[in-house]
C-alpha cells in the first residue's frame, strides 16, 4: 500500500470526488490536476516574462488566458449554446496582455473557471451525455461527453505546453 500523503498523489488517485457523476469523474480529475499543476508552476514565475515568446512559441500569458477561455467556450457548446460576443472578444484577445493583469490575476481567473466547470459537471444529467452538440460557426458535430472530454484533454495539452515554456523562461533568467 502506498503511504504517500494524499496531496502528493495525482488527483485521480485520491478517490472519487463528492457529488460528481461517476462518468464525469475523469473529466473532473483532469481539470483539478491541471489546476494544481498550473498553480505550482506559476508560484515563482517572473512577471517580466509573462508575454515573451521564447523561440516563437506561445507565451505563458497566452496559455493562462487560453486555459480559462477554452473551458468557458467548450462548456458553452456542451450546454448546447453558441458563443456570445464577450466570449468571442476574449477569444480574439488571448494572445494580448490585458491591461494591468499579473500572472497571479491570470492564474486566479483560470482557477475560478475550473471551479465553474466543476460546479457545472456536478449538475449534468448523465443521461444527456450522448446528446448531439454543435461546435463553432461551422457546427461541427459532437456530443455533450465529447465536448467535456475534449475540454479536459485540451486543458492538459496546454498545461504541458505551459510547463515547457515556464521551464525555458526560468532557465534563461
């Protein structure tokens, strides 16, 4: 038996989340794992490097904004809704630094978006998971579950990219 403290274990190894539908536990675990990793990565990140693009890759600031924005957008599609003008504005501005926003501000925004996603997951009727949904202006076909799983995997992908970019930025300090 593993005697490591539960906070050292990855989220999925800590057991089921209370009040979370069984079929959505993996989505919730992935989102929580990503949030923990982002918060840990960003603890001592230098503010002056938030928007730099080493080797032309996306900036740390972009990833932080995109993580929050993509969760909002994918969950909107999962509800069967289209994006509103505010969401489209956020999407268009993800590569630009918002006025006076610090890394801590961006991490907090992402943290709050994960909380909203988890609250929404808790309320989803598992019987609706295979219902069809449309994605974007092109109305690509998906399902509620397809969108939620993609939200989790897309989040994990960007956290991986963020990790590499943060490490490159910290080594060049």
